[in-house]
C-alpha cells in the first residue's frame, strides 16, 4: 500500500486544502439555503480558479489532461474534497459524471469521446446514469423492463426510470436497456446506450422528493419516461449485451470514490464535534468536552474513521494492482462498513450539537439527510454483506448464492 503518499500527491492535497478552506467552505451557508442553480455563477468562477491551480479533474489520466494518479492516490484527494458538499463538483469529479467519464474513456468510440467525453471533461456539460426502475428491485440490476429495439439504423427506447441523479440540466444520459431479451445468460440481456436528453421521447416527469427536498440540477433525482426515444445504434457503449458487465466495472472504483468522500465527511463532522465540545459550556466553566460520554464518542469516532481509511486504501491499492474484479469482496466490505461508520459519526456529531445540530447552521443536518442514502445506493448493505459472507462461507464448503 502506497501510504503515506508521494510528494506530488502531497502537494496537490495541500493546494486543495488551502483552496477549499479559504473559498469553498465560505459558500456552504448559501448552498444550504438556496437551490443549487443559484450558486452556479459563483461555482463556475471558482472552477476557473481550480483549473488555473491545476486541481481540475484529478481522477483523469495524463492523456486526458489529468495528473495520472493511481486509484489509491485519488482516494486521498476524494477524501479532502468530501469535507465540503461542494468539493467534488468544484473539481469536476462528482458522481455520476466521474463514473460516466471512466466508462467513456474505457469503452467509448472515437466519435463518442469527441461528442460526449471531451465536453464532460471540460465541465461544459453534465450527464446522468439511468438504470434503476420504480417497478423492479434496483438491487437486482439484471431485472428491468426498459427495452431498446433495433429499427433500421436506430435503437428505439421505451421504459420508465427513477433515481436518475442529476438528470435535470444534464445533456446526455447513459441508459441501461434490454437489447437481447432472449439471451440465456440474464446478465447478457442489457446494454448501455448514450441518449442526448433533448431526444424526442426523453421526458423528466419530476424530481423525486428525497428526505423532504426535491433538489434541482446536479442535486436532484429524476423520474424519467422514455417513449419511442430514437437514437442511432452507434450510440451503444461497448457491445450489445455488455450493459451489466460495464455497470459492474463502473461501480468498483465508484464505491472507492464514495467511501473516501464519506471519510472526508466523517473528518469534517469529527472536527465540528470536537470544536463544539471544546467550547460549549454546560454550566459556567464546565465544558461539554469534560463529559465522559462525549469523550467516548470522540475516541470511538477517531478509531472508526482511521480504520475505515486504511480499509479503503487497502482495497484501492488492490484494485490498482489487480483490477476491480479481484477486489470484489473487499469492495463490498468497505461499502457497507464505511457507510455505517458515516452514519454513526454524523449522528454523534449532531447529538453533541444538541438542537443546533438539527439546524442548517452547520453542514451536519444536510449530510444526515443526504447520506442516509449511502446504505442504499450502489447496492444496499444487505447485498454487500451477502457477497462478503458468501466468500467467507465458501472456504467452509458452503455455497450460498444471491
Ligand atoms: C440518493 C440515491 C441516488 C441514486 N442514484 C441513482 C442513479 O443515478 N442512477 C440509477 O440508476 N440509480 C440510482 N439510485 C438507485 C439505487 O441504485 C437503488 O436504490 C439501489 O440499487 C437499491 O434498489 P431499490 O431502491 O430498488 O431497492 P430494492 O432492490 O427494492 O431493495 C429494497 C431493500 O431490500 C433489501 N434487499 C435487497 N436485496 C436484498 C438481498 N439480496 N438480501 C437481503 N436484503 C435485500 C435491502 O434492505 C434494500 O434496501 C440512487 C438511489 C439513491 C437513494
């Protein structure tokens, strides 16, 4: 495991820390109280400065203008960015765009790269990933109703999706649709197809209200109808029937990105918890920090955050060395473990703040609402625990399949 990081990575981290703490944190109160689109002018001018500082798109390889970091190195950057809800967006490495860029870099044709990837890398457009359907269990991605039928040189897509994050304002969607319903292997029936959002038949029905908030633009989760949505067959990513394999490939590094972002959130929550405990008086001269329960929360959080980071970095370096397929159980392990730690640390930090913790005077309540989803998206806890247990039990001669 390459930890502590190389000097180049330390330099990037230090520049990033300075920028985020001096500029991005100051925009958070506005972020917490206004629709996302109202912040865009300020965010765009900050993005210009990020580019000038060489901090733009830190996940990209050198040939696409990035710093060429390994996944374990980018993980440390992702943690730093995670300390503010604006971090990943400012550097253009936010989900779902980061995963879509990775897919297009690995599987896009030259034309797809020109049309979709390069504008995405430049931050000129946004994208979304449209797989989950309200009528089917999203945790079983091989089961879906959306179809893409060949007609002349085109695919005609019909279906119904929801939780397509960031669809509002996106210029294209990567849509998972069944192209080969007769394939004997159910994991070879779907494909991923690029659909410009201005295609006739692509219709956002609503932004689903999540934890009391509909959100807007990048911070939204759309329900979408695809009705005779016609795109050229050359818009397919990879080959017909590869949709599931590409989705799995996208999710491996994607889960590392999420886990490290969550560790960044934990660190910020830890910082807020300790600084509040160190200044809030329960009575004249009696600090909240003097209570043993609070000290236990601080100690437990410290241990759990440090353990999470080491587990994620170990998984990231395994992916760097052997690829995501070789780290499947490790990825599942960190996905449910770190999501659980995130929730514990946020909850303790809110409890330490008392009523203030529930207000929007800190980022804590935003994260508490927003990140409950961490135990559900990219696979619910229960599915990941099954993957880990199945692998462990195999060594004892038991084969439990999903
Ligand atoms: C904030 C957020 C953003 C999202 N963004 C996107 C996006 O951009 N694009 C997209 O396509 N999708 C997105 N999703 C959807 C997400 O991928 C699905 O919610 C997820 O795959 C779970 O599917 P489901 O909600 O249909 O739950 P279901 O599959 O119906 O499962 C319901 C519950 O059943 C339990 N369960 C499921 N399977 C098992 C099992 N094998 N063993 C034991 N228990 C089990 C779990 O507790 C689970 O929570 C997003 C979801 C959220 C919450």
